[in-house]
């Protein structure tokens, strides 16, 4: 008899909605049984408790599943007893973000690594100071100390210096931070996370310990050549769950429900898409932010101000209406973009009610993905410097989020993924049809086999395989010669011209052998103009050959833009 | 049964709000006092500016020896010109003095951090009503009754004034010609916002604020000549009819527009039984027969009855005045009041 939990309830406490899902054994495997959902009114109304949405979502789940999950004290009934309750509960929380001040002794790799680590959690870098500014003890330090006092962050991070060649400047930095922290009321003082040279840990603890609690993590830049943002990122991830929303009414109940299996969305995605031997790049578009996770490389990114709820306004302000309006069909313009973003910031739980709103939602979602990838290029580089030409290339791309769970067709999901992330090379693409990714990620440690079963059977829909050469060419000029040996034995030869997108049906589970010959300067992963022989797997859309170019062209004139979008949509058979 | 947010539009609401001071301070009203949003109900402490003096550098000593030369203690108040630290020099002593009246708050890394003396900032903005509870130094609770609309958003500062209806219909666009000298000191209730010129005219005539059904999204980032409250949201949606009719009833009476989170509470206080208890916009469950307001799509602001509720498809069929519409349940709000 397995000792692993059989029935499980996972929560996804978001900043637009609260979702509760029930998983249980059905026959030989675990399956998704039911879900409940409720709007998160606490996101827009002050002093409203998070528990209101949580209890409403659980009530909805109880109605939908016919199973009582809560006791009279509103706490979970665990373990399952006579069909009541569940064996285990878990959840993700994505309300609020970690407020951070960063003190970096020098403007060097350590500071960049610390910022990269910050990108892996929902955080806001509210204050930043360098060692030189601290040592000068003038305006910048005065402003830093005053801001620290007026708006104490959750965490102050101190970095600087290599382990092999430690510099005492980091000790002076700790002294300066301790001095500034003395201005803060004791109950509001932040935690200091020290991620500098290990040799100075005792001194830093002695200097700062009286005024701030100190956590020590491995040096983010142990030497000149290596970056090590992982331990700091893990510490910040843990702090997100304990420090953020500490004083929010109702957070206590959320903690009681999730217990020790509480997770951030980024950590949950890292766990759920961790398939050994497969490089998965997963994207989750939320209300406040967009998360990218690449478990094979142990990299995650949380792009704040890029969401389809509260994050829509920040996205519009930063990217500008043009970047979003470029994806809109005829009849919608930049005014509609502004109206939609503002309304979603007021009522983030709203669902697109008509084709126009769906088009706006998809346009914002594309920019969410694009913005997140732009940030990942910088945050995920080995030395913290941006990689200007890198396009996403992975074995498999998966996107999820509330929008995808409501997607009207597989083609909608594919369009969003291809336009937003603009992957190149050959990769499989899929989407989370049920919006289960984060909730399942929180359950991975509870019952990994059950999570995998639900993920593969009830959540992920494989769209197919994309072949997308990097590079650009004149529209209509020869770009790609593809020979396909289809599973039924027939062969298919395609000569594709630049600027288009083509779909070749290939059922899920079927494979086709392909010889892909790009014309120079196009590159499908083997190098510019180099032939690639590869096996392609099918899916609901089959094989998608995307020769529109990378980066995608963006016609200036409105009629050209609309005609181009229509052509692309027709090729993928996106409903109008 | 499905859970949705409440849309409150009521002529006889009872409300109660716990109002915490936005920082450490004191409450200056007592239980039983009548208060309005314009009244000062307390004061919070605003701490002074921070200054740093690099005493170690000035005395030319290592930072670690700072304490040997300090003449003040942490937390000590000092007058401008008072000695902070001193070291004997070759010819004459080297002295460091306080530049202003302040407190020496912290020492470290060779530095003395100074903080100006605190001041008090008045606190306003409670709901109109009677104070029923005071927590010394923390906040107060106010109760009241009146007409109330839970509006979507407030752009600009909070405002108050007698209601002046200028829109003959809730879908009528607010235009320059609708505004005249009779709007002076009033809260103008229009239908749909379109042009900032109308707001400029309202400002010129001294209107306190404008209440509209909706307005263009660009207004959110614009410097508006008068503050604007929106009952529905952004776009071209008309004001929902129950809200419009309630404001019409309130013509000439004082309306307060108060920001609460991203929302705006529009309250016209009056004596009443308080038939509807308002707690800031809760979640509610709807079933077939419920009266709802539509919050998105081309029917935004429309009010109707749920005829079919389909949790499986997450859709609801709503009977409006002249049509049946099918919309996502998530876009419904239970109409309360």
C-alpha cells in the first residue's frame, strides 16, 4: 500500500483569482477531479482579507466536487476520512512582492548577480546603493538612510568581493547599513541577507546582528569568472513566502491551508516542468507578472509589470501602446489598448466577453512574453551581461496562465507562443489547457507520480513541433527546403518562401523524419545555411514551419500590418 | 451558485469603517463625535530629514575609533552649533558641530546620522458619520448611513459637494455646453467622458469634481483639471441606470467621493435605517434570478436578471431590458441595494 497521499487539494492564491483544484486517484492513475474559483477582491479593496477569496474558491470546489473539504473552523480536513477532506494540501501564492534594498560594495559582477537573483522572485528593487556612495557618506547615503527609514523593505542584500580575494570594504558596508538601520523602528527593521565573501561572515554578523536579523548565503560572485546567484535566489524565494503579506488579513489561513508545501509560482514551475533530459522553457502569464522557468538550467525569471490584470497598466506604460497595438486586428486601436489595461487593473478577474476583448488580451499576452524574454536574456546570462542576439531555443516550450485555460483553440495558444517568445530552431510546443501548472508544482514534493500523471493527462496539450529559422529575408524569396518522410510512408517536399507560416498535419504521438535545408543566412540550429536532419513529433497542430523571420517583421503602415496578421492567422487557422 | 463581487448601489446603506492612522500618531476625536471626510481626526508623526556627518574623516581618525571622540550619545538632541565630536590637534582642537537643531540618531562606519526634529501631519478622509470607537494612537471606527455607490475608480483628489445632474441620460456624453455657472462648488454628474475640454470648463466654473460612467483610458495618466470618479470603468460605457437614478434622487445633496484602494466610495450621508449593510464590496454568490450588473464587454454597466447560470461553461445568460445576453460569469457583479 502506497504511503503517498491519494487525494490532494492545491490552491493557487493569485492577485486576480483564487483557484482550488482537487486531484484524486481514478482507476490506476491520478486525475484532475474538479476545480473551484473566486475573484480576489482583496487585490482592489483595502483591508479585505485574502481568506474571503480562498474560502469562496474552496466553497466552489466543494460544490463542484460534492466533497466536503473544510471543517467547521475553515481548516482543511486531513487526512481524508470517509470521503471527506483530502490527504494533503499545498499551494502557490502570488500576491504582493518582496521589497528589497541592495547594497553592492562595487559596481561589479556581484551586483549584477544579485539583481539576476532578484529577477527570479516577485520582487521590487526599491533602493540601491554602491560601496562608493556608502563610503562618501554624502547625499546618496543620506537619501538611502532616509528612504530605508521611511519605507523599510522586507530585505536588505549586501554583496561584494570575491571569496578568494576578499576586500574589507564589504565590512565597512555592513557597518554603514547597520548605522542606517538604527533609524528604523525596531519592529519594522528588515532582514539582512549577506551574500558576500565567506571570510567576513563573522564580522558582518557581529556588526549588524544587534540591529537586524542576518541570513548568510553563498557568495553570488565567488570569483572573477563564476556567477552563483542560485543560493541567493533560493533564500529570496523562501523569504517571499514568509515576509510578503505577513500583515495581510487572511494570510494566516492561506498558510494553514498550504502548510509546508507552500511555494512561489516560479518555484512551482521549476518543479513541475523538471523533466530529466528535456530542456523545457515554461512561461506562465499571470495577473501581476509573467514567470519564465527553465528547470534544466536552474533558471527562473519573474517579470514584474507584465501581466493581464494589475500588471497590464505597467506593461502599457513601459512598452507603449504601439508594442501592443501591433497585434490587434482591424477596428481596434491604441485607445482600446489603454481602456482595456485600465479596466483590468480595476477588475483583474474579468474575462474577455467578446472577440475584441479576446484580441486585446492576446495582444497584451504577447507583449508579456516578449518583455519577460528580454529580461531573461540579461538575467540568465552567465556574467550578468545581456546577450543581444539570443532567441529562445529549447527542447520544449510550454505556456500557461488563466488566459490559456480559456483559450478558444490550440491555434490561439500557438500564435501567442510563437509571436510572444519567437523561438528559433526546432522545438516542441505545448500549453496548459487547465491552468494547473502552478498548483501541480506545489504538489510535486507531496506526490510526484500523481503530479506527473495529472500534468500529462489533464493539463498539457501538445500543439506540435515548430521549425523556425533565425534570420530575416525578403518576403517571397526562397528560405527553406524541407523534405518530410511522413509516418504513413509518403514523403512531402516543401519549398518555403520567407515571410510565411505553414502547417503540416501530424497527429499526436506520430513522428516524421525531416531534412531541413535553410538558405543562407537562415539558421535552424545547425548554423547559417546548414542542413539539419531531425525527427519531428506531432500534436494537435502538427508541424508548424515558421519562416516569418526572427525577429518578426512589424510593418509600419496599418493596412500592411493588418494584412500580415490576417495572413499569419489564416495559416494557423486562428478563429476570427 | 457562483461567487462574484458585489456592486453596491443603495439609497439606504449602513456603513462602518475602521480607519487606521497611516503611522504612529494620535486620534483627536472622541466616541460620539460626528465627522466628515474633510475633518482632521488625528495627527501622525513625520520624522525629520536625515543627514550624515563623516566625523571620522573630519577628525582624521580611523572609523573604528569614532566612539573615542564623540561627545553625544545615540538619541541625544542637539542644538545647531553644538559640539558632536572633538579631537586635540597640533595647534588647536578639531571640532565637529551639529549643523542644525536635530537628534544624533546613530553612529557607525565613522559617521554620525542626524535626524531633524519630527513634525505632525493632520489626518483626514474618514467616512461621514459618527465615531463609535477610538483606539488611542492607532485609529478610529466610524459608522454612518446614507446613499452609497461603490464606484470603480477615482482620478485625482477626493472631493465633496452638492450633486448637480447635467446628463439627461446615463449614456449622454459630457460636453462643454452642459456646464455653466450653476456648477460652481458642485459635484457634476454626467454620463460618459469623452473630451477633457468639458473638464476644463468644469474647473473654470469651480466644480468640486465630476462623476461619470466611464472615460477614456488616457485620462488615467493625464493631469485632469478636476477630479473624476468613474462608476463603471474606462471606455465608453454609460453610467449604470440604478446609479444614475440614485444620483438624480440626490440632486442638491452633498456627495463625498473617497478613494479606497483602487475603488472609490461615493457617499451621500443621510439619516436612515441602513437597510443594506455595506462593508466595502464583498464577494457574494449568485444563482438564477439574481440581479446583476455587467462589468465588461459591450454591455458594461447594464443591469439585468440571471436567467440561466451554467457553471460548467462559466457563462450566464442575463435578461436585459430589451435583450438576452450570454456573458462569462466572471464579468457579473451581484447588484446590492
